[in-house]
C-alpha cells in the first residue's frame, strides 16, 4: 500500500523555542557573572527582556553596551548559548499526538538550525523515540525552504510527496518549501505565536494546536493511502 507520511518542523511547532533561548541566556548569565562580578539575575533579566521585546539578534551586543563589557567576549557567549544542556520537555498533548501517529503514518522531523544545537534539543525533548527519522536541514541545500531538505526527509521515510503532509509554523520555510516539492501543508498557528503571519495562508489547512494535525492530515491524504508500518 502507499506509504503516508507526516513531517513536522521542530522550533515553535513541536515546542516553544523560547524555552531553549531562556536556558541559553541563563548559561550566559552565569558565565558573565563569574567573569565580571555582575549579578547573574541582572544579566539574565537584560537578555530575557531583549528576547521578549523582539531584539534577540542584538541581545549580546546590548549586554556588552549596557555593562561596558568587551565585545570580544560575544563569541564566547554565543558558544555558551549554543552548547548549554537544554532543559526541555514535550507538552503532554504533543507527545500524545506523536504517539497516536505511530503505526498509522510514517513520521519525521525536519528542522533548520545548526545540527549540533538542534540535536541537543531533539535529545532533551525525547523526540528520537517518537518519530521515524530526524533530518537536520542545514546539511541539505542550506536548509528549508530548499527542496533538497524536504526531498531528503521523504527519501529517508520512503514516502511520496503527494501522500505526505508537512506541519510547521513558518509560511515561507515550512509551507512554501513543502508545497514546492508537492507535499500537502498544515500551518500551525498556536495562540498569538504567529501574529506576524495572521493573514491569509497558502497552506492547505491552518490549525491552532498540534493535536488537530492528525485529523486534518487524514482529510488531506485520504485514508485509502493507509500503509502497513
């Protein structure tokens, strides 16, 4: 029988990436405090504020400017941020959704970002045991929305694009990228998470929670395509 597949994005789809960022900022705050004597809570508060106010890309530069710290320290902070051991867990509804798909669909994760960093998230979340494959997209065509990344995960699953669904939060990297290779698409807009993308979507369906994805996917890729896992 035809093999059906559902592939998920990772950050902001299977979990809230903000938790990883805050964990990284705690690691940096400890490092800065140990080296400068600044209160760890003050350093962390400044970094967390930058994240909350949408200035994540400048957070470390603002930290250096605020406390007169050498900008030559920024690469060390970036390394501490990227290599910290994340304290992450899947929310129960997300875990139940992935578990419910086992045996009914082939499942995978396709994620952008530095492979070593993304692998640490996957390990912390326990995703390896819940899906059939995880692909680090940056190793294929520079990452999503490159067709190479999507074709790689489909190849590993042994699935045809026409019988596969991609679920993600990014209208360009996830939705346009998946559509370009012939996959059906589900845009995940959890609460106010995607306010910037609240307009019309090119996705085949839009959901507000990951728990909605299996039923939507069944409608997009008919039940007659059910495979034997």
